[in-house]
């Protein structure tokens, strides 16, 4: 289905004016320059008014077309086309009010054409990339939400800057850790905004769909923070590639909580999880609580559901936008430690990532530079060490030592 705009009134059209050839050439050059700087959607940067064509919806659905990828043996001809049309029809039209929620190559029509040629082609997925919504879940209703800081009124962007220059300017002006108050002996914390898994590297090669490239949002550490934040109360060596770890103490929490969301069945790859991960969610559950991890074997981590939260403190995050950032291969985010009972922000870490572009349009966030740098004690990319600084765990498991001598 193609999106068509209809004229709302019958105002008279302006008379045609013959344009000299030299003026047409200048206009073409100007439009080309505008397309390079603002984007066109066919491999460039998103425009708010962009229209993305939709493929035709299937007239009727063959039962075999209900396959997830349409790529299994025996599906061809009309059945294959019907299946691919069904897949493409499930994709929403491009929303011009949320241009950065769609991949820079997003096109259900191109996805349809690509899958029709080769249903097994994983490259087709770049035409269907969308940003996971990642909603927030606050455990205590009625508590005022924290007020995030506003973006600076004066931008550090200057015309003619390349991506590296802009990244350096943002790092100098805005990046860093800002701790307003710390809390001692915290037993457990609450994940206010769980991160959805972004499978594969396609999203990390796209300018828009990853809201928080700084934290590499699709990693196991980001999507399963329990395996980073929970630990026992005993000495455990923590290895690092750095020569030494200059920190007084490292701790882990007794438990971590997040919103109670029905989990899908465990996959073969998750067979080493504890059976409690597969327990059906009881009716009336508010939170999922994780505890018992020995930091060695994943099956030691236990999961339980509860009808109320135990945590007073937690953390949330958001992507931030600055003028011309994504088009120059720059992305930023903020991580906040908060008091769940008052909405007070106890500390904020603001970071940026820079990725050199490929072919003047594509990025690779996995190989980008970051500021501030992730602490050497952080085995994962969410920089959870900042949360540990603000909300100091009661479970001290490591005293100051020098490593890799």
C-alpha cells in the first residue's frame, strides 16, 4: 500500500515558468548538497516528511506462509510470495514523527523485494530495522518521576565540523560522571528500564535504531544485568586487561529486581540456566527478583516473582540527541541512579560514542570511540561501575589489589 497525500482544497496552481538550463543545473547541485547533509532515506539521513512505500498486502494466506522466515524447503511460487508479503505486511509504515526509530534503509517494499529474491538472505533485515521501545517500569506508583537535565542551550556544533571534531567537543563540554549523593550498604537495586535485546550486528551498523550505542545495548551484560550486579559476600578475583585496578573495593548486590514480564520458553542456548527461569509468572506479580549467583556458574542464579518490590534505589537510562549528531556518526546517552521513593537523581553519567562512517553513510558502533572511557573494572559495556560508585553494595567481594603483574 503506497501512502498518498491528497490536496485538501482546489486552489489554483501557479502558472508554469520556463527555467533556464543553467538555473536547473544550480538547483540540482543545491538539492544534491541538501540531500548529502540532511538525507533522503535511500541510504542517507532521515527527513521528517519522508514517505516510505509499502508492499501489497496478501490477498489470502497459505498455511505454509506462517513460517517465521519463509525460507524452509518446499516453499516456492505463489506460496513463497504470499509468505513474503505476509512478513512485509507486518512491518509498520514509516512514522515521520519518529524518524530515528527506523533504520536509515527502512523500507518494507525493499524488504519484500529482497526476501522474494532470496528468503534466506540475512541482509534483507537491514530494510526492516526498528528501534526497540524499552519502556520504563516504576515499582512505586505515585512517586514523582526524576527530572532529567536539559540539553545545553548553546550547542558546541559548528558548521564544517567532521564527526571526530564534534565528538571531541561534546566530550569536553558535556561528558562525565556527576555524583550528587552516594548511598552505603545497598542490598539490592531495581532496573527501571530493562534493555531489549537487539539481535545481530545489523542494528549496530545502522545510524538510528540503537538508542544507546555508548552502552552497546544488545550485549548480554546490558540485557541480563543480574549476571553483572549480583554476587556473593566473599573474595573473588576479578581479572582485567589493565596493569592494575586502582579502586578501594568492589562489591555486588545480594539481589537485583526488574519488572515482572512473562518470559519466553528457554532456548537450547539457555539450557544451563536454573529451572526457575522457566517458572510461569504467577498472576499479580509486580517484580522479578534475581539472587544467588556465585559469579562462576550461570545455573546458580535464581529467579523469583513477587507482588511488591524490595528495592529503594535503582537506575534508568535514556538516549540523548544533539544537533547533527547521528549524521556525523555521534551518539550520546545518560545513565541515572535514582531514589525510587522520592524520584531524586543521585548521580548521572553522560557519555558519547563516535563511529567513523563507511561509504559516507554507514556506521559501526561496535568499533567506535567512547567518552568517558569505560572503567577497567567493568567487564561489560553498560559501565555498571558507575552505579556501584553511587549505590555502594553491602556485598564487598574484592579488596584493592594489583593485577597482571
